[in-house]
């Protein structure tokens, strides 16, 4: 899974590093973010979407990405849509 770095939170310090990557084999967007904490995770887990089970599957996670990283998410989406990823 060769990852291509797109961007890191511009306000990151030595101990935090929300980051956006693209998997160059699958074109998946890979995001490192903050664990949202109990209240947010519980709200997501309880959210009902018609036709889907309620809860967070064991092989999935909820993350929080700072709004200031939106440009990196747009760049990653644009790259995938352009098939810029090889």
C-alpha cells in the first residue's frame, strides 16, 4: 500500500499530526485524525441510517479532522477524481 502524502495539519506540533494521504494502489483516501471522544462516538454509533445497522463495526473507526484541513481533503478528492493516483 504505497501512500502518497497530501498534507498535514498546518498548526501541528511535535505531538499531534492529523494527516491526509492517498493509497496509490486503490485510490482510497487515508486520514489520520483525532479520536473524537465518548460523546461524539456514541452519537455516531446511535445514528440511524435507513437500511444500515446501527453502531460502529469493529473494523471501522470514527475520527475528527480539523476544519482547517479541508484544503487537503479537497486536494485528495481532486487527485482521485483526476485519476492522478497511479
